[in-house]
C-alpha cells in the first residue's frame, strides 16, 4: 500500500534563525552588487587584463549551469522515459533549475564590463564563437524553464484570485487567462520538455568547448579534446545527486519525510553514471599520457587528485553500497561530495588550470567578489523557500484520497 502524493504549498514561516543568517549574506551581496554597477568592476574585484574572469564565471556561471542540470535529467526520467515514480521530484528539480539558471544569467550580467550590452548576442550573431552558442542556449533554456513552471502558477491561482477594491475588475479576465494557459500548456508541454533537454545538452558541452580552444593556456591534466563530452557527462552525473541534496535539505528545513524510495532509486542510477564519467576521465589520461603530471606534487596535481578522489571515486563507491542508499544521511553525504566535486571541477578548469599568458601575478578573489557570490547563493535559497511556501512544488501525502494498494478489493494484484 502506498500513499497518494500531491504537490502542495508548505505550511511554514518564512523567517527562521537560518533564513535570518542567509538574509544577512544576501543583503551584504546586494551592497557590493550596487558598488559594482556604480563604480565598475575594478572597485569590487581583483580582475585585470591578465585575469579577465574569476569566481563569478567559475562558480556563478560554470558551476551554476552544471548544478542546475537536475532540471533536464529529471525531465528525461519523468517525461521522456515515462518513469511515473519520479513525478514527486520533477517540480522541485524544475524550480531549482529555474532559479539556478536565473542566477547564472545574473552572473553573466554582472561579469561583463559593459553590462548594458547584455542584449548584443541576440542581435549581433557570431556563430563561430562557443560563447555565442552558450549564451543563446542559456537564454532560450531559461525561457523554456519559466514556461515549464507556468502550470504550477496556474494550478495555484485558478479560482483563487481575489483582488479587492480598485483591482477587483482584474479577477475575472486574469482567471480566464490562467485557464486558457492551463488548457493550452497541457497540450504543448511535451515540446518544451524536449526543447529543454536538447538545449541543456548543447550548452553543457559547449562550456567545455570554450576551454578546448584555450589549448596551451590550460594545464594538460584538464585540457583534452574530449572536454565537451566530459562537461556533458559531469552535468548528467551531478543532476540526480543535486536533486537528492536539495530534497533532503528541504526535508530537514521544513520538517517532513522525503520520498526515500525515490531518492534511493536515484542513487542507484547515480553510481553507474559516476563510473561512466570516471572511465572516460581515466581512459583519456592513459591515452594522452597525462597521468605523468600526477608524479609532481604541486597545486595542479593536488587539486586534480582531490577533485577525482572526493568528487567521483569515493561517492561512486558509496552509491554502490546498499547500506548508504538506505540511509538518509549516507545519501546526503554521497550527493554532497558529487555536488562539491563538480563545482570544484569547474573551478579547476576555469581558474586553477587556466594560466593567462604574460600574467605578472596570481589571481585571488576579492572580498567583494566573494560577497556577491555568497549573496547570489543566499538569494537563491531565500527564493526557493518563498516558492515552496506559496506554490504547489513539494509533494506530500494527500489525506483526502485513499492510499493505493497493490491488491484490489477482490484480492488480486492490480
């Protein structure tokens, strides 16, 4: 016998000791963000001609894109492969992806010097540039994510609009609009789901293409012709652990029991995905002979070892353990290692392995850069809390419906 799960707004207060601390980080980030726009990049960053990008690209953009991959991996599971058991995690994964890509776009917006030219790629096309492909795909995919989230909005407000006073005349036309959107989106949503999956595979791999053209500027431990494939595989392998990570964190924050059967099943899929990525990674090192660089103890070899050992090998072993899969804490630790491992991989590729020519000093992020990055992460967490409190995102047992049994009333299996 299993319970009927239904997406529903969570009953919880927005402010708690945790959200107050997170809000402080968010406000601090907004202060430095204002300084960046008023006084330019030089006022809040350590970026210069030798180091044109820093943690805003490595963490806010590159890591953000990878860690938002749960949206298209769960969409593939739930909508394309038609595994209905994963429906309970589709909306939380979609929300995480939507918020993640929103802040990725904001990361690009603040990182370019002339931020008021952010619209240029839409008009001045450069099809020979990997960044052009990434930019167009990210903008299109972000729009697609908002469209995919619209049914959640219509479900929340159809029949529930209650403007009063001077705005009361809007209730009926807005309700009609919501009903029209609900009917038509139901018929065409599969198009946006497929489009989202295709766009994700394109820009996830193209971020790797961007680093391929760096050639000798990158350390050989990371630079490889199959970097686009490795970026795509790493995004796929982190998508499901990110869903597990987010689901368990939300369950602790809002004090409800997560769907352990579903998370356990995601963990079983993650183990082989990590093995595939590790196989390509090690195979590439053997074929190109780059493993010799590990014999030299320096920043590159240490970071590469940490990334591979703690981000892939150890969590892979954990995901193949039935004991770990059955433990909420075990699943959370294994998923956290994968999430941090992929984030470290992007930092390594864009910062550690990248050696700008003629650089006269090394780069380290300023307090302002760190503050804005932490502020973005904090704002994402706060917005996630706002959405799950006000919209039917997280599924909980519906007590108004009878549980479904694997036996029907006549005693036979359904």
